[in-house]
C-alpha cells in the first residue's frame, strides 16, 4: 500500500521567507529598477502589516501639474512593463 505524505505548515518559517533579507532585497531591487526607468520618482520599501507582514515597495511620483502627472504615469507604465 502506498504511504501517505503529510505537509506541515510552519508559520515561523513562512514568515522568515516573507520578511527575510533575500525577499527584502528582491522586492527593493524591483522597486529601484522601475525607479531607474521613470524620472521624478522615489522608492519606499517597508514591512507591511497585511497577513502578519510582508515586504512592500512603492514607486511614488509627486507631480505639480496635470501634464507632469500624465508624463510620470506613462513613464511608470513603461517601466513596469519593461521591468
């Protein structure tokens, strides 16, 4: 008879992956790659609170005019699709 396999979920281990240095580096790196292709942006990386916490990166714009906002949005879209 075939032996049954069991998978045991280890929350502490999963959390270490979600907030560990490797994940932080990967998520932050993705944010900075997008930032490097979209002038006038800044990056913010932090541990969010959703689901016990995970690494999140934002690429932010601060346009002063509608034209600048449109230009930055287009640059961000191109950077995201090319990243």
